[in-house]
C-alpha cells in the first residue's frame, strides 16, 4: 500500500501530530483548507472555554492579559486587501499565542494550580503553534509582510482579560471568526 493510496490515513496521522506542535513532514501545505482540521481546533477551544466557565478558584489571573479584539465588521473585512486581512490574522494569532503563554506561566505560578485548566492551556499552546505553521504554509506571513509601505494598516485592536475563561472565549472567537474567514478566502483563492 503506497502513501498516495491512503489519504485518510495520512490526514489522521497529520491530525495526531499537529497538536504536538511537530512539523508534519510531507504534509500538504494546504492542510488547513480541509475544514475538518480547523473545526477540530475550534472544538478544542470551545471545550476549554466550557471547562473553565465554572472554574472560579485558580482560574483568575494575578494580572490582566492583553488579547486581540475578535469582533469582525464583515463590511470592512470584505473590503480589506488580502494582505491586510493576513496581517490582522497574523498579528492576532501572535498576540493570542503570547496571551496563552502568559496565562500558562501565571497558572504555573499560582498557589494551587488546577490540573484540568493547565491541561487545556498546554493543549492551546500546542494548537497555536500548529496553526501558526499551517498559516505559514498557506502563505499568510508572506501576504502580511508584503503590504506596501503606504498601505499602513490600522493598529490591531486589543483589550485585556483577567480570567482563563475569558481568555479561552477570545481564543475560540478568534478561531471561529477572523481565522476561519481568512483561511476560507485564502483556500478559495488558491483553488482558482
């Protein structure tokens, strides 16, 4: 049985390796265009949000964490240049990764760290690394960096959160909103 004869097996192996943050050698660069891949990350983010929703003790941070604003004005989004969309997603993903890492550090230093939230934070760190790799393979970083000097985009809108539940809500909203919009459009452009 050759590798080309089993695309479902290859996809399954890719999905198993991606959460580990490991590069999937020989993976199609457009793996993120398979809707099941992004849906899996969204499902994990929602599960983390739901688990931490009832967590009062140990899920508050000792400081506020800056996160990207996930609101999308669809009228404005549709009129944005693809490079501007890529930049907004790339910057948002970078800030979200920093926020999750900061949350991970704050949880680790908590007086009574809870195991379940820590597990979800660790999984989110790994997932964000994988998503960054997938977006890089899709060309998001190149598109974001190729903006002309005169087309200076608006600065990334941000705000702060003080609980793990709010952090996971932002994470989930970002994946379901801007990331899904961008990858959907980028995948359609690539199919033309």
